[in-house]
C-alpha cells in the first residue's frame, strides 16, 4: 500500500520492493492504481511476480474513466464496484501481509483496516507518508490488536521478515529463495 502520487525520490525503493516481492515468489495484490504502487507493480510483474489488481470500479470502463486508473501492469484485475474505501477492505482482507511504502490518506485507511484485522504489516521506512507515521499513530492511539508491525528501510529484508511472520502466524509456506 502506498502513495498514488508519483514520487521520484521513492522510485528506487519502489523498484527494490517490486523486485523483492518477485524474488519471494509471492502473489502481489494492489489497488490497481497509479504512482509508487504502479511502479512497484510494474517492477514485480516484469521480474516474474503475478500482479493482481483490486479495482474500486465495477468494470474496466469505470476503473479507467471514472477513477482514472491504469490497467497496464496487472496480470488480472478484480472489479469490485465498491468505490475506493470498499476496495481497500477487499484488498487488505485478501492479503496475508500488508506492506506500506510512502502513502497518504488512502494508505492510512488501508493501515487502519490492516491493523484492526490483525494483519502482518510492514513499513518501508524512509519513504515518507504513512509508512513513516505508523509507529507514531500506533503509539498515540494504543489500541491492542493481533497485528504484528515490522519496520525496515531495506525492501528485501522487510519482505523476508513479514513473510516469515505470516508463515508462523498463519501456517503458510515460506519461500527463502530471495
């Protein structure tokens, strides 16, 4: 999860995240969106990952025309018809691990869903936005959930840590090829 705004200063980290996801042999779910996440998705797909997009639109026309979202980097897109916030619920609840890179208000919404749902959460720190604010938010509001939150500035290390935690908590296989 991350900023839909293109951020040149985060591009190298976004590419590293996409490559780390592909090396982990994980399925990538995104909001089929623009900006940093578009770059992560493109990089992961180009490196061999399967990239599934979860759209707020009810069909391709609405996805492209109403929400102004791309279709070029996803292997498949699921059209929810639930709008942006409804899409976020589907996206987060369908994920075993939720990774944050940069991010704004939409990412904050995704974080609150992931945190309440007890997800494994990874924050790629040093990228700004929500990814850098989650620790402060959790410390400020101090709500106990079953979430585990990990912070790292290295994409490969963060993916490894989060996937190991998910395997432990959810009895999932861990790919250590990466």
